[in-house]
C-alpha cells in the first residue's frame, strides 16, 4: 500500500484494530524489523451505504465510494435522475425504503430540512454530504489537513519523519487565526460552529448586503454553543468570531486564509449580481499583505474553485493546501463510515 494510505490506516480513530499481515507473523526472523502492515478494518463488510445525491459532486462522491470499498462495503450512488425521490415518491417514503435495504444514508440535498426529514424517517443513520446550510464532512478534512501541517505554524515542530508519519495520532496544533474571505456558505457555517470550540479564532469578511450575512439557523446554533460574534471593535478581541465587510480587516494576523465559490450550487441564476457584489474579495498575495496576514499564511479551499475567488498565484502556489485538503476528504469520510 502507498505510504500515505498506510499512515491513514494507522490512525487509531480510523481503525481500531491493526491485524498484521499473516506472512509477516510467520517470518519470525524479520518480524522485529518489520512494521506490521496497517490494514483497514472491514467494518462495512457485506454492508451498503446509499449515496443519495441531488446535487453534483466529485470529491464527496469519490471519497465515499472508495472509502466504502476499503472498509469492505458497497456504496450505491443514487442521483436525482436515477430514483423516484422527489418525482414519484416522497422523501419520507424513500427514507424508509432505502433505509430498509442499506445500513446508512449519505445525503447531499438542497434545503437542509430535507436532511432532517430523511433522518426522521430513516431506520438507519443519515449523514450529511452537504446542504444549503452545512457541509460537515468538509470541515473534518480541513481540520485533519491543518493538523498534518502543524509544523508550518510552530517553529518548534519539524515536518513529520517517515516513521512519525506512520505512527498513530495527530500532531498538536497551536491555536490559529483563521480568516474567511467570500460568501457565507455551507463550508463557512461548519467552520464557525467547530473551529472556535477547538481554540481557533475565526475572522470573516462578506459583502455588507443582507443576503451575505450569517443565516438565522447558524446564528442560533452559535448561540446554543455559547460562541460569540461581533465586529472588530465590539468585543476588542474577546469575540470567538469577528465579522466584517472588509477583507483586509478579516485577514489581519491570519495563519490560514480560506474561501469558497461565490456561486454555490443552486445560485447559478444570481451569477452576474454576485460577481458584482464580490468585487474586491478575491484572495491574492496583495490583499493578504495589505491586510497584515502572517508572513507564512496558508491557503485552503474546499474545491471546486473558480479563479474569481482566488487567483492562480495563491491557488497553485506554495501556500496552498487545497489538494492535500481534497485528499483528506477520503480518510475523514472513511473514519465517519467506520
Ligand atoms: N468539496 C466538495 O464537497 O466537493 P464536491 O462538491 O466535488 O463533492
Ligand atoms: N458552497 C459550495 C460548496 C461546494 C463543495 C456549494 O454549496 O456549492
């Protein structure tokens, strides 16, 4: 197996048991020197998970299908055009029927209420693969990627050696300042409800219009978690989340700068207006320098990416963690299935 893959298999929260390869056990002489091969658990053996996707997907779909395979199970991709849901059959009946045949449902939907409805009527667990409001599995990958690169934020840490890369566990990550520049999307909402609870402060810049502010259900969730949000001046640094309409203010002191598309799935008709409203929000070296981001700031993006929200210099440059972040979708979704 590829070393990277082995490393992922060795994460204790991913695979509770590491059965050594039988041949390695038999060969006693070389056993002491040999690292046991980390094999993924077969916890999905003979099990199926339905991928109920009503929107496009590359990363989430490929991660889910390949992760299910590694765990010994089967993912069934059920696109909007393939099954009866929404056309000839209600969400409620579909949840009961699919849940009667599969051991889990991973669903990508439009309105978040559809996930809630699936969960209400499904006899098996329902996981969110994205809704208009949330994208929880993306943020698991983002956090894992930051832990993988903890040495970039802490001069006392070194890049992990080959041996360390195979050892179980995550590198400790110091509290980071994370800046978001762009739209208030599903990705941001999950960052808001998770990063501050792990000690990271979040600074957000969206255009001032009402349409681009934090939606009410997200605000309620933040309130429920005791997370505070305010302008740069209001909390004088005490807020968990600073929210502004000035990208330069958002990137001040940032270790990490993150963005997402300005036109999420389902908003295609608003494209022209959105391109006008987001003028000046493109993530560039110049913006981050002007705003006072840390010298070694890193860039993240859930993908798919358009050049309007981040230029090529940043996206394809040495600061960008976008592709390792994309790779980590698979290992985190595998952990979730496990
Ligand atoms: N980041 C992400 O969810 O990508 P896909 O839409 O391609 O799954
Ligand atoms: N905000 C984007 C994320 C895509 C992964 C969307 O919902 O289209």
